[in-house]
C-alpha cells in the first residue's frame, strides 16, 4: 500500500507529458512528473511543428518563448513532386500566421519550465520499472529507481504514461494495440547551414523522400527517408554518411548543392508501423507516442502530443470535478483522440509505404492537410479549462 500523495503522476517529461502535467497543475491538481533522462537532453526527432502545435503553444502562452529562443518563423511549405514545385503559403488562421521548428533542446525545456511554473513537481533521472496496484487491481502509482539506483515510489490517483512509443507504462498496464498500420520508414538526418530559413521544403521521388526544416542557430534540419527495409542496402559500401548524401541527391538533386553540412553526427532512426493502443484503464492513462504512434514521415507526432496532452488533462479534470466518472471521461478522451487521428494514421501509413507515385502523393498530402484542419478547429474552439476542480484525493 502506498499513499496517494499526488493526484496524478506523469511518466515522461517531453511534449505529451509536460503538456498534460502543465494543464493539470494550472487547474490546481497536485502533479508529479518524472523522466529517466536529464533536463534539456536531446532526443531523436526532427522539429517541424504544424499548425495545431503552434496553436497549442500560443493558447498556453508559450509561443513567445519559442520565438525568443531565435526559432525562425516559417511562412510557407514548398512541396517538390519530382520536377514539379508547389508552394503553399501559411495562411493566417486560428491565430497562427507562421510555423516553427525548434530544436528539441529548445522546445522540451520550455514545456518542462512551464509545467514547473504551474506547480508540477518534476524529477529527472527517475526510471519507472513497475506500477503499484491496490487489492482491486487499480493502478495507484509507480515504482522505480533514481539515478543512483536508490528505490523510488510515488502514489497517485492516476498514473499517466507519456513515456514514448516503447511505453513501459503501457506494457505494465497491459494496454493492447487496438489498431495498427503495416508500413514504416527509415530516416537519416543532420544539420546544414546556408539553406532557406523561411520555409519547410519537402521532396518526393519514387522510393525516397527528403525534407528541410529551418531551426535554431541559423541551421536547417535535413532528413532523407526510405522504406524501412531499404536502409541496410542503402548503407552498404560507405555507411550512413554516403547513404545520406546519395539519398538527398536522389530526392532533391539540386537543393543542397550550395549548402554546407554542419559538423556533428548524423542521426538514424528506423521506425515501426503506427498504432493506437487502448489508452486508459483503472487508475491509468496513456498520452503521446505511448498511446498513439505514427511514422515520422508526416512530421505530426509533436502536434499530436501537444493536442492530446490537453485532451487527456481535460478528461482528468472533468473526472476530478465530479462532472463525469473517471471511466466516462477517459473513454471520451480516447474516442476524441481516435476520431481526430484515424485518418492521420491511415494516410501516414500510406505515405510510409512508399508505394505511391508522383500522381498519388499530392492527393495523400491533401488528405493529411484535411485531417489537420479538423484538429485545428477543435483546438481553436475549446473553452478555457474549468477551474478549480475538487482535488481527486483527500
Ligand atoms: C526521426 C524522427 C523524426 C521526427 N520528426 C518529427 C517532426 O518533424 N515533427 C513532429 O511533430 N514529430 C516528429 N517526430 C515525432 C516526435 O518526436 C514524437 O511524436 C514526440 O517526441 C512524442 O512525444 P512524447 O512526449 O509522446 O514522447 P517522447 O518524446 O518519446 O518522450 C518520452 C519520454 O519518456 C521517458 N521515458 C521512457 N520510458 C521511461 C521510464 N520507464 N521511466 C521514466 N521515463 C521514461 C523518455 O526518457 C522520454 O524523455 C519525429 C520522430 C522521429 C523518431
């Protein structure tokens, strides 16, 4: 038996976890957020925020911090389908007139700082290894160890797994995968100087894609992507660096000629097919990649994490306020998430298959853009989070 010192313990202190924790704490709940990494650590990810993510940062008063960190405003997306080029300006809509692609060493600390300022107790260097359950099987907190190996426990009425696609919390809670894709891509990315700083550029050719996202310090993050199964053969004879150069020149023969790669190691990521996991149960919930993951080829994971962090926090607040039972509130969270994301997951899976040709890929990207419109409208029209809920415990 452990006592519920917290209303909510959140495992994972990146976009999904920090957003959930911040919204809960701003509503007056007692929240602990833990992560096994260190504050400000980098992670494997490129950086494109789409409209829903920028909207979330703005609604919660955090966009100014991203801008103040020197993240350049992106005013257009340029799509290259072979030799054809289509430029789509970022129309002012829902209070958003530019996109941003902050480094994760910029974005994640901004979110953690905001959570802390809202009152979230935050501990880095904590690895969660188990879940506490009461005699009825309800999850009542987490078990783990700190950086020195000392045991760690925390009791809470609700445990949130925001611990990424390989979620330990999901595994321990027994959260089944309810829907899954079949395709996955592999990525190689690095940083460059001398590239445009005011637009996202995406390049599509049969069997390969590439993209550039202007980020902090005057650099652009540049990725190349291929079907997952092709990474090994592409890297044979010359390794990752040669494969990266070769893939970029296949995807975008002219785009990088006059630019210079910045020093630093290339990052490689082989994805897995996307999925929805069941994302709630007695005393637990999942958010971000832990509950719903899709291939990074459509650069949408951060937007989803910020969106669903708020949706989950609202559900927990709803239950805490006594306006709905926990079961009803959390079921409604998952339903909304799945409704908003089903098409995103399916379209992302189709793009990650690389079985499209240059006639089909624009249609898939339009479908994606349509789905994104739905989530932007939902976020734009949300009422302010209701304050203050009755505390869950006590
Ligand atoms: C190559 C690549 C490129 C991408 N590019 C983009 C992009 O351009 N735009 C975009 O929107 N998305 C992109 N994504 C997706 C995006 O990175 C993820 O969707 C996003 O990071 C999910 O956030 P999260 O908070 O759910 O989880 P994560 O960012 O994965 O954070 C999970 C946290 O949980 C912690 N954790 C895990 N297990 C434990 C444990 N047992 N105990 C304690 N802590 C634990 C980890 O240390 C980590 O800090 C990309 C992903 C990849 C891999």
